[in-house]
C-alpha cells in the first residue's frame, strides 16, 4: 500500500510526460497489455483503492488513467529487469529473501491482531486498574528541559556555563545535540515512569527550578536536566485515554504472542 501512496505523489508529474496508449479491444478484466503481459482490472482497482482509501484522492477516470500509465511503466521496467537478469544477482536475491520474510511476518502479526482484537471491556478494565493505582499513589509529573551531549566533557562545559548564570535555553540551543535543541531544551510535561531509567533516577533529588548536579549517562549520551515545574498528575478521562490504552493492550498482546512462539522454539546460539 505504501508504495502506491508514494507513487501517487509523482503520478501527476509523470502523467504529463506520457501519451495515452491507444489500445485494441482487450478481453474482459484486462486493463492493458505490455508486450505479452497483462495488467488486470483487479490490479488497477487495488492500486486505486490503496490511494483513495487513505483520502489521497477521489476515484475518477483521470486518476485511473494516471495510475494505469504508472502500472504500464512499472511493467515495462520489470520486463527490462528480466531481460537483463538483474533479479538473479546475489544482492537482489538476498534483498528479495528479506523482503519476503518481512512481508510474511507482517501478515502473520496482522492476522493475529485481527483474530485477537482488544475489546471495550478490556480497555475499560485496564483504565479502572490504572485509575485505582493513581488514586492510591498520586503521581507527579514534571516540566523538564534537557540537553544531550556526545561526551562527558561537552556536558560538563555546558553545565558550568549554566551554573555561572547563563540561561539554560540559550546554552541548549548552542550546544545540545538533542531533539529539543531548537526549543531551548523544552521537553514539556512528563511522567517519570515514561522516561529512561537513568533520567528518572537523576530527578529523584532535584526540586523545582534546579538542575541535575552532574551530567549523567544513558545509551543516548550524556544528559543535563532542569526541573522547570512540577504538579500532581491529572488522570485523563476514559474517552481521552482509551485510544492509548487500546494500543498498549494490543502491543502487549502481540509481544506475548511472539514471546510464546519464541519459548516454544528450539534455539541454539554460540
């Protein structure tokens, strides 16, 4: 499907450069022929559906003609691949094997997900569970700013500048390599439990308006954090949370399925 969506972006340009193929009367169910190969109406319908189902365009004769032109071009190219024997090279064979595996694995996971959907009852039960836990132990969320560095020396240099009085956001924009650099390090409001363990641990003794006393390391690099503000976490309503809960439960179910298959397999490793 994704390849059709990508192709659609260039179809409009390509359509102007191709002339409409004049064709003889074709058998029922055949949209076009390219040398001795047929492009079926079903193939054309699938390509049109892949685009229109995503709201990319409306199913019109002009769109169908543009997509058909692209399918013809692809068939011409794949026939040339065959003539040159490019699919028989070792690199091509390796890539095709991997693509086949990825496709089949994707289909397996989709089939499992379709057959084991998360129900409204399960979503509500998980919501009630999390709500009860939050009521028993109210959580805090923190408004954080952060900087990320490749080396400890870079982090120490930036920390020294902040401690000497320079604005955290200024130093972040100039020196941080993290994804929030352009926002002066602003990370927004975050619950500690969604942070990497190293980051959550670093916040334990840092109060509002203060900075982590020393740089700390994670798998991403060296960090400095500043606690801009803190507040009691307001638990979302069911309607607000159920989409995320459904995704969480679905992911958990898929992970359990994969783990079960892995445990049942006989695996030997060096």
